[in-house]
């Protein structure tokens, strides 16, 4: 028994740590999809969107969406996508904990390390464990892959080295399939981790080591390219190619540009054949009403908006502006959700530099630290120049950086060069760990309160959405188009009971609009080759849903521009909040 406990000590400790974390989160909160984007991904995979589990899920690559959709085909009542995200997130946390214990020798210190990790996870990531977002999940998988890679056997020959790193390759592949853009953004961090591991070898820079690491990178790159190629083949039809271009241009316009005002840019909009109504549809996101808003016009508007945005400032001025913001977010930024990440990261760098002063490979350590700082600075300036860094993006960058810093600190702490370093090794990491604990603990109450408040808000807000779903489900012969701004606040529970029917409603400007899946839905539930504009106007069983706090003058005005005079008649009110209209 003693031998068994000694052999599997790290697994037992990490397992207990994970169970405590899961119990802590699950006993206090329900799991929710973070955004209605995530809900739509679930609906597409589960067959709720079109009536059939779809293998093409737009936001993720085909191999993974095919894999998950097959589970829904076999047992549709199980919330497979939600379970998959939870498995990825908690599995990543388990691997990070397990592999960090490899660097610690005594059980007491291992327990202290796990306690520190628990507090830091709670202080920084609790809201993302409760309100789950696939972008964050991709970052967590990538971070776990880095831990697996650093912990693998670096002394093995080429074939054995690649075999020993199959798990990190698989984790990175899943992260890529789940959210390609996020994995590519984090890849420089992965390469820094690879250089760090190479520098730890004895000897480090040999032909054999270079061959092993380049071979491993080649295998990884080959698998990523193969996945992307399969996705391109799966979406190679004319309809999917048009939509993918539409989606890319839509993302550029909404995420990285701003829609030019109509009055100040009349000539440009007239060159596209756009009226004020079309521009208004772009602004309120209900662009599915207009056939003029396609991949070509969106691309031209995005390009024009980019030129207009940059005409008043030179690149140098914009760069200096964002450089100042970068420094601010690293040292302040609490109100922007960057604390305590930034403080913990600065502490991590301070600890690494302090350790480097007492090691024989001083310049190697300083070189790796400088490389990591350079990479993180370039990545941050890249997203800041795009002027878009929501928490799901910024927190992903912080999470993997914290993971790499922890790995480097653990690796450096167990390899002192001399007696003086050994003495320093006992005190300095302990003091810095205590400081980290204090910083994290200081943010735990705020995180607990914020997560609880968000949960309460969602449970209250979602009541109207749940009643809307019940309302539409009891009228299966009807179809309901929902104003975008009237739907953005709603999400769904991650593990809610699955609906077996095709949902007879759709958001008028969701990211699936204009996709083959969107048209398949309309063909099935309204009429073949029908458009949103015609369906609302011509079909007696098609309705419009709008939040009572928003007026619908824009809808009447747009139809009037198209030569159709309508008189929207309110025929119902759901939960004293959502109005149901028929266009007369």
C-alpha cells in the first residue's frame, strides 16, 4: 500500500485537488454558456438549429464538429457539447496540477502548491469555469499541452521523443479544432516553451536535439495543416465558400472596425446601392433582412472603415498610443478586468529574475526571460492595435503566460548551482509564493461576488428567454424572427435538458445568418428558397419578436424604403418583456 501511494502520489493529490475544485464550483453555481454565440454552436451540433445534428459548425473546424455531432445522433438527449467543454477545462486544470507536482519532492510542499493553485484559479478563472466560453477552453487546452511538453522525456531519441509528446500534440490539435484563431495567437508562447525545454537539456544545443525538436514541430504543423485542409474540403461548396467570406468580412467590420455613419459617407454608400435603411440594419445587426448585405459589400465597407479610421493618425502615432495603453494594462487596469493577472505575472517575472541571479546559467535564464517578455509584448501590441481585447481574449493570454511562468519558476527552483543558491532556493520562492497568495486571496471575494451577481442576473434575465422558448414550442406551425439586440443578454445552462425539435425561431443577425445552415432552416420550417424579408411580409405564420424597451420604427422604415408599407400589430407579450408582432 505504501509503495502504491508513493508511486501514484501525484495522481492522488491532483485528483483530490480537482474533485475539491469541481465540488466548490458545482455546489455554488450552475454552469452557463458565456454567450449566445456558444448557445448557437450547441444548437447547431445538437440538431436544435436545423433539426439535424450538423457536422459543420462554422466557428470550429469540421473534424471536431463532426465528432461531437455524431454523439448527438446516437444519444440526442445528452448535452454532449457542454460536457465536452467541461471535460476540456477541468481536464486541463488536472494536468497542470499533476505535472507541476513533478518538480516538488515533499508531500507538504506539494499540498501547499495545490492550495496556491486553487486560490489563483479561484481568483482569476472562476467566472470562466462557470460561464464557459470555447475561446477560453482552447487557451486552457494549449496551456495544459505546454505542461505536458515540458514534463516529457527530453533525452529520448527522435521517435521516442515524438511518441512521448503525443498527448501535448493531441491537446494542441483539439485546441486548434475548437478555436483555430486562438491557438494560432498562442502558438508563439508554445514555441517559447519549446525553446525553454531545449535549453534545459544537457547538453542543450546539439544536432540531435535540434533534429528532435524540429521533427516534433513538423508533426504538429502537419496535423494542423491536415485539419485545416479537411475543413476546407468539407466547406468547399459554392454556398459555403461565399458564406465563409461573408463571415470573415463580417468579423472584420464588427470586431475590428466601426460602421461609417451614413450622412457623412452618402457617396460611398450610394456606390454600393445602400440606403439609410441598409446602414441601420448593419448598426442594429439585423442584416439578415437585406440581400444587399453580402460578402462583397461587407468587405468593401470593412476596407473603407479601416481606411477612414487610420486617416487621422499615422501608424507611429497609433502604435505609441497603444504602447502607452499596454503599459497601463500591465501595471493597472483593474477596472478593465486585468487585475490580478497583471500583478501575478509581474511577480512571476520578478521571481524568475531573482532566481537567475543565483544560478550558473545566468545568461541562459535571462535570455529565455527576455524572449518571453518580447513575445508577450508583441502579442499584446498586436491585439491592442486591433483595438479589441475582450476578457475571453486577454484572459486567455494571461492564463497561458501564468502557466509558462509557473513552469519556469518550478524548473529553476529545483536546479540550484551551489550551496548559496540552495539556501536562497528555500527562502526566496517561499516568500514570493506568499506574496502571490496574498494577491490572489485579495481578489477572491470580488471574484466570488462578481460571479454570484452575474449568475443571479442570468437566472433573472433568462426567465423571459425560457418563456419565449416555451411559447414558440407550443406553436410549432409558426416561425419567429428575433431582433438581435433583444436577444444578446440571454444564454442557456451548459447541461440543460436537450430539446429534440428544430427550434422555430432565429436571430435576425446571428453569425449563422446567410449560411447554408440558415437557409436549410428556413427551407425546412417556412418555405424553399425563402428570404427573411419575404417571409415576414408574405407568410401568415411568420412573426417578429422584439424587446419591449426597443422601438421598431426602423423595421417599418426599412420596408417603406423597399416600397412596402407595413403596420406591425402586436399580437402577444411574453413575460411582460418580449413583444410578438405580425406585419400587416
